[in-house]
C-alpha cells in the first residue's frame, strides 16, 4: 500500500482557463507588436493546442497554417524574440487580474497547504507565467506553497513526454504511486500516465472531447460546497466537490492491498 504524499498540478487549463483568454491574446499582441498580420482566433488556437510550448506552437503554426510566410534567416532567434514579447504581454494580462482560478482550485490548494500535503506545479508553460498567475490570484507568497515548480524548458521534451513529471518527482524524492496528478488535456494526461502517475481530470472547453480513458476521475471542474462538480468518469464515493478527503479515498482504493 502506498501513501499519498504529493499533489502535482498542471497549470494552463487546470488551475485557470488561461489558454483562450491569456495565452491566445498574448500571442496576438506580440504578433501585432512585431508588425505581423497573424491572428489566432479561438477555433484556430484550439487546433494549435495540439502542440505544447509557445515557441513550439509558433513553429507548428507556420508549418501547418501559414506556409507562405518567408522565414527570416535567424529563425530560432526570431521565434524566441516573439515568444519573449508574448510572455511580457501575458504577465501584463495576469497583472490586470482578468484570469481567475477555476472553481474549487483555491479551496483545494488552501486545504492541502493547511494539512501539510506536499504540492508541485508541473507545466510546459514558461516559469514567469506561473509566477504571474499564482501571485496575482493567490498572493505574493503563493509560489512558496509549492515545493517544486517544474516549468518550461527545464526539460527539452515537453508534455506529452513524461520528462517534466520525472523531473518533479526526482526533485521531491517521491515515487509515482505516492502522487496524484491534476490535468485538463490529452497531452497532459499522456505525460502523467507515461510517468505512471494516477490522474484526475477537470475538463474545459478546449479539451472536453479529448481521450481521458486513462483517468481515475473526469470532472467538469473541482466544484465547491453548494456548487457540485459533474462526474463524467469514475467513482466519487458520494462527494460533491474535490477535496483532500476524496483524493485520498481515490488514491487508497487504487493502491489498496
Ligand atoms: C500549457 C502549454 C503552454 C502554454 C503557453 O501547458 O501548452 O504551451 O499554452 O506557454 P500546461 P508558453 O497545461 O502543461 O501548463 O508560451 O510559456 O510556452
Ligand atoms: Mg493543461
């Protein structure tokens, strides 16, 4: 029997709906500032989410949706510059406080923190974006709630590769069976499952049709007392919102005997 020691949280789409209203407009602002006529609308952005990582996504866009663009000679630097500008716009949007945490997230993080449950952030997004989201929603010391912030380019192979989860577990000195992962997308769960970590999904508009058959639970959101989640897959043992008691129960049932 394994003990639950750590909760590993994805960021974009899981903690907050950052993709449509945060990353996407930030990319568009960076394109406009650079004098490019590229516009990523909501539908196109949904297709671009097939690739994780902002720099990787820009390259994917040019390969698949804008082949007529003639790439500058120093193409990698061009993409890096564009992406750095996108990060600045993203930080500005977060500072304006327009992107709230998803339902139930703050409650669960507070509960886990109060009860001494170890937590980590495991994401493909740039570290500065994690800082911007956490500090603007939870307060200036929010990053310290997490023992490890595994983000961005610290591993070359981004999700759906498991590397970022391996990195986080190594730095926390925990085994996969001692963790539970929280994700919102197919790329996310492919990564966590490839790292052998049981996973709870909260879906969002971009990911509701993704393949989540490998998940222990698929929920509409984390829910709140009086604002219950909808259960799309799995057993919630009569619970109406996601808290440490339910997570511990799910984990216990998985690793009993
Ligand atoms: C989110 C991503 C990222 C963001 C953009 O992954 O795929 O690419 O969309 O971030 P996760 P950057 O859900 O694992 O957080 O532009 O900083 O790469
Ligand atoms: Mg995600």
